[in-house]
C-alpha cells in the first residue's frame, strides 16, 4: 500500500475512498483430512502477503505451539516463549522458545501451523505478517491464524512500517485468517489426536478462460520506499513473462493508475491546488511529502497519464506489450531521485521504445492527442474522458470489487492476493487457464515447484526412489501438483491420513484374474504369493505330513493300536490365505508341528523337538471330536464284566433308541387325532358359508342354475333362457352373521327361527320365469344389496342343512 502523506485534504479523500470501496476478501476452503469422518469444510480469508499456491493445494500435519497444557496432546512438551506473549500467538521467534519449538522437516511431508490472532494489548503490535514469518522460521509450510473474536473475517494487509514491509520479500509461505469457531474446532481435534491433517486449497479462486485478462493498478510515484522498490522489481521481472503471453495471444493486459479526489470545501487549499487538476476532480498524492519543494501531485498525475496514453497507443497499434519496457525506462531513467521526473524524459522514453513508428508513423501524434488535455492542467475547463474511464474502472464494473490499496492486480476481474512478486503472479495467471491447457511457462519449475524432485512430496509418495519398485513408478510434475505413474505391479491410491496420491502394491493374487488362469496358482494345493510389485505361483505343494516326508520332522510314535501317530499338521489353507495377502514370513511353510488329538506336549524334554504323550488309550480317542471318550461302565453280570464293556455300551444305546422310537409313535398318534378333529371342525364351519343346493339345481337344469333368465343374478337383466319355467326362491342370509344362518325350504313361505320358536318369521321371495321380483321394485333393490343363495327342496334341506346355533353357544347344536 502507498503511504498516506501528511497532506490533510488528500488524507481525508483517501480515507473516504477507502471507506466507500470494498476491499475484496478472497475466501477458500480448509478441509480436515484426518481423522477421517470429520465432516465439513472451513473458509479462510487469504492474506494480502505471502505466496499462495494458486491452482493447487497443500496437505500438511497441523501443529499448534500452545503453552496451555489442556489444549495440546500429551506427547507435546511444555514450551515457553520470550517477551511475555504466549507462544500460540506467534509474536516472537519460536526457535528461541524454551525449549525451541520447531517443526521437523520430513521429505515429502508438509506442516501447517495454527496461531491465534492478538493479543490486542500487545506492545509493540503483533502484526499478522510477523506471525506468518515466525511460523516460517519454525519450519511451517503454511499458517492459519484463528480470529480472536466472532464475526466476519478480514483480509490481512501489510502495515505501512518499513520493518514489516521488509518481510514481504522474505515471506515464502502462504497465510490466511480463519474464524474463531473454526479455530476452536481445530484446537479441539488437535488436543485429542496425535495426528491431524489439514488440506488448504487455492483452486477455483480465479475464473478460468482461454484468454486471461490482467490489470495492474499502480502509481508512477517512485518515492514510497520499499513498496516502490517492490513495484519496480516486479515490472522488471514480470516483463518477459507478460510479453511472451501477450505475443502468444493468451494474455490481455491493461495498466491502470489510481486517482484521488479533493473533498468538497478544500478545493482552494494549497494541498488540492498542488496535487489536483480541474478544481480537485483528479488528484495524486505528493511524492516527497513537501508541498513547497520537489515534485508535486500534479507531476505524478502527469506521468500517470503519459504512461496510460502510451499503453492505449501501443494497444491500438497491436503491440500492447511495449508498455512494459516504457514503464521500466521511466522507473530507471526518469526518477524523482535523479531529478528527471519530467515530461521531456517521458518523451525520450517514448522515442526509445518506438513510439513514433507506431500506427504507421502516427504514434507520436496519437500519443500527444491523448495527453494534451492534461498537458496544461491549469487551462482545463471540462472533464477528461480518459480519467473518467479510470475512475469508473477504479470503482469496479459489473459488481467487481473496487481498488482500495496500491499496488493491486486483478486477474479475470478477481483481485490477486499475495506478495507482488512475478513468480506468484505468474502462478495466479496460470491458474486462470483451463486445466491441462496452461501455457508451457506454467510447467516450469520456477512457476510451479517441481514436486517430483528428490525429497519432494511426489518423489516420496510415488516411491520413485524406493528400491522395491525397481524403477517401475514415476512422478509427473504438473502445474497443480504431481501425478503418479505407478507402472506394472503398482496402482495409484490415496493415502487416508494425508489425502495425497501414492503408489501402492497391486495385489495380483486378490485383485486380478491372473492366478485363476495359471494352473500353478489355481490347483487345490497351489498358492499365489503376492510380492511387492509382482506375484509368484508355487505350483502344487506336496503334503509334508506323510511318511515319505518324515512327517515334516515333527514328533511321531507307534501306539498300542498299531498306528503311527504324529504331530504334523497340514496348514495349506492358512498358508494360501497368508500368501495371497503377502503376509508370509521368511521360511514359513505350509506344515506345522503340534500334538495331535488326544495327546499333550511333554514339557522340559531337553530336546528341541516337541514330544507328545497320550491322554488316554487310543481305543477311547475320537479323532473327529479331538477328545478322549470316557471309560465304559462295567456290567453287573459277571460274564459281561469279564468280557469287557462293549455289550454294556451297546445295550445302553439300544435302550435309548427304542425309547425315542416309542415316544415318536405316541406323539404322532396324538398329532393325527388332533389334526383329524381340527379338519372336521373347519369343514363343518366352512359349510355354513357355502351356497347350498347348486348341485340339485344343476341336476334339474342339466347345467348351471338359471337365476330367472337374467345374466346378472342380482339385477335379473338380460334374458338368457326366456322359455324356462324354473322358479328358484331366494333366501337372504341372516344379518346376525354366520352363527345365525338359517337354511331355506322351498315348500314353505316362512321358516321358524332356531330352536323351533315361532317368534321370528323370515319371508321368502319368489322370482318369476322372466326374472322380475313379485314384491316390486323395493324388494329388487334389497336383493341387489344382499347375498342370496338358491333354496333347497325338503329332502336336500335335511341332507345338507348346516348346524344352526343361537346366540348362546353353550346350548350346543339344535
């Protein structure tokens, strides 16, 4: 930022402008990679210093140099910093703490330091850039500063002090501010975990396009100390890169110059008269701070306009890159320190860089026409179109943020954050191109650090130097980081603790079909051994637990049953499983030695060979169960006792078998009787719901019954048999449910209720041969809503009449 000079009106105007302009805050994501399962992302406000890795990301182990024992893991030692400010603020050199707090450097690994903002009452002030620099000295690759209050985050800028400004060139790591709540969250994780990995991403900050637009907002003042030196160095270093990109047609560059205005009421003041033109409408700060001596703000404004006009003329001539050389010449040859900050020197630089030859020899006239309105500022009577355009762009077009500090760079209408240094700015430009379409300069190591070099993260994670890979893996450096080319026998994977790409062994035995196709791997006694980067098929593995192979050298002895018992155990299944996972230990075989069933080891034999002893007679040993069976119980019969216990055991088994058979027969008889009773009961109940008499009707009709000649037994519509004289009385079911159902009788017009009582008479309705009800339309509608069944004749009624119950089931069937 430019220092604010003691000129009161200019100070007030600059202050008012800074208040009205929006200083854009660039927010990016911070993600917790490990411990896994920690959800959510955090926002960070990028600082306007340091070197962010535009277009890339950084994954590192979190470190927090806190003096609070309750805020750190138990493995972290106590630490005390000098100066009276706790170490977690990072206000002093952490290497001078007691004991020194430093981050060990491990090839291929990064660290991210967490610090606290403040303290607010620190004297001298503890600037954020100082915190970042102390973190860098301690070995951190990036720093996150947790806010000390709730509310919106702000962008950290460099204070206008020479001591802190000198840190700009020394600071090589990135810095950002995070919210207080996110800081507390990270501290909580850090306290309870020995390892916390955090990912900082700088991707997708700048909108991407095939042709990138870049603006440089500056001032021609060269007496602003470190900031002016930084600007001069930037133009010199950035010139070849920008020219190459412009000539390739992928960069559109515009220089701009910040303008101030004189506040109302101060137009006639000495400050405004010496620093402004057109009644205070366009101003520039006094370069040397003296209104009476040296150069004035008007001189700075004149130089600004001459550079701006040169940029417009060269762009109109199709050579916009000429501005870089012209601006560099003004810094080197026309400085205020040399006393050559004059229009004449600016004209010499114009001629030196081919200005007159531009536009077919019309370059000089075009340039003079552009600057004539301000060449005699005291005679200006109307607004300057070129300066009004600058003011419009300065305040921001189409919602883009305004310019509040100098110098400022905008790339694709987004403000660049970081040190004004050509390497970082070039990287930001490269991030504005679509992925994999960056210009060749973006892949050079000075723009995108070579992460594949020895001890780089890609070199380590891709296992380039690991002898076990046999040179099959490669690391490919990219603009955003690196890619692993893992080669045969290896596969690209993601490290769950760091989130970085790594080369891992491809387990051909489990992940491919190769072993299934090779007979030496697929036979029943074949094994597939997974090796780093390869595999091996063993072919058929001979059973070592045979006399031919001396039982693998294990214990063996001939027992009283005449058999040779041995301690060799065939472990081919376990061996194949461990081999496929690459877990075999050196000299591991597929046969082991252990005492067999019914045997136990003999201790202290004095021999390296394991010896075994029987736990019971071999006749009592069950190899299938692996147990010794109990001794048989002697029989009470003398002869049986004398002849052994075999018959006693056989008799017992026979008795048990007969008892079980008898029990099954009894249970089956009970079940059959119960099932027969249950089926009879269910069939009886079902008969109460089934239509009765259909068979009789069919016998009379020679087919299915005819319901009054109609196709619909409920409506009687549609005569099918108009000549039929059969009449079937219809009996509705009782409304009292199936337990109250009454069977009909064709010969009666009424039917007595259950129990023979005459208290309830159920009328029957006959249907004519034409299917029309005799009781009229009301009875017809009633039959439509009720379930009806054909009535039976008297004989059939007695034969098929269901049982009828009254309301009290205890009375039984009638």
